[in-house]
C-alpha cells in the first residue's frame, strides 16, 4: 500500500492542499474569482444599458422616419392638389380666353357682314339711280324731267339706304 504510486499521489495532493490552505491560495483564488464575477456582472450591466440605449435610438429613428414619411406624403398630396387647382384655373382661363376671342371674332364678322351689306346696298342704289337717271333723261325732257329726276334720285337713295 505504501509502495503504490496512487498512494503517494494522494499523499502529495493532501500535502499540497494543506500548503495552499496555509499560504492562503484558496482565499486569493476566491477573491480573484469574485473580482472576475464582479467584472463580468459589470460588463453584462453595461451591455444591458447599451442595448437599452440602442433600443431607444432605434425607436427614435423609427419615429423620425415615420414622421418624415408622413411629411413627404403630405407634401406630395399638397403638390397634387395644388397642381390640380392650377390646372383647373388654367383650363377656366383658357376657356374664358377662347370665349372672348370667339365673341370678338363673331362681332368682327357681324360688323364686316353689315359693312358688306351696306356697301352692296349703296352700290345697288347708285346703280338704280344711274339707271333711273338714264331712263328718265331719255324719256322725259325739260324742267319737269329735271324735277322728277332729282325727286326720284332722292327717294331711291332714302329707300335703299
């Protein structure tokens, strides 16, 4: 039993443990493990805090993004309504312009028509006067002819004009 290597390993192990206990290695190991546990706990707390801050920043970013998207949608909607309003106004102005131009053109046409009718009547009256003058001057002679001719010309002019 004293010659077995396992026995001597066990005796050496017990002596080593007693020496460690006497020198305080166990306390130092426990202190080192406690410090490491505290450091790990502090790192975990920092990681949790950073995670919470990141979540807040992400939530803030998402809120800003949603706000920006709403503002962009509002701007687009306003631009569309403004464009529709401008198009409606332009259409109304164009229709008014066309109506005024049409009315002006119609009045010019009516004026030209009236002028043409007056010119035709004047020409017809002048031709009738000339014809009557020629016929009366050939058929009637003397003072009576001149009186009839003047009176007839005056009446024809009044009636035709």
